[in-house]
C-alpha cells in the first residue's frame, strides 16, 4: 500500500538495508584478517636468508608473469577482428627524415601514399593497386662494405 505513495521512502529503506549488510560483511572480513594476523604473529620464527630470497624470487616471478599476461591480453584486445582485419595493410614504408615516413597503405584495390609525421598524416597520392614483387627466398645477403672487409680478415 505504501509503495505507490512513497517510492522514495522504500528506496531509502533498501539502501539502508544494503549498507547494514555491507558493514556486517566488511566487519566479518576485517575480523578474520586480524585474527589471522594475530595467529601468524604468535608463530613467528626467526627470519632466514633462504626464506627471504625464495619469497623475493617468487614475488619477482609473479610480477613478471602478471606483466607478460597483461601484455598478451592487451595484444589480443587491440588486434583487429572480422572483416576489419583484412581491410587495410601496409605495403611499404620508408623513412625520409628523423621522424617522418612515407607509407603505402593498401585499401581494397587502391594504394594510398601517405606522409606520416608525429601528430600528422597527409595523403600524398592515390594509385591503383600494383603487383608486388616478392624477393626470392634464396636471396643472398647484401655484400659486405669495403671498409668492413679488412676488419673481418684480421680476425
């Protein structure tokens, strides 16, 4: 009967009940932690070097595992999926300055030539897609520069 007349009053009562339950739950956990800390403080043994070293190494391993796991998760979350994964690809890129690059991006059947600088991307040209010449798999390594050959022969 009170519900249609006083809905704010009922919401207030529900919030109060929730707050009381949360206080009881927090009190329960804090009491448990304090009891566990008291019991562990009573049974404290003299510190040992090997125990401290093992604890430090386990902590380091845990931090490294957490770091690797978060990096893996970040890579999985930022990877393009579905149709967007194959929509664009970088065909070629070359540096033209300290922080400037010219990049060819394939979008569908078109290549976009882009100038990329810190904080700025400019469209330089738009050309139709061209066949890409793949380097031969058995390609020899580039020749050793002349100034490096005498140094290698000394060894």
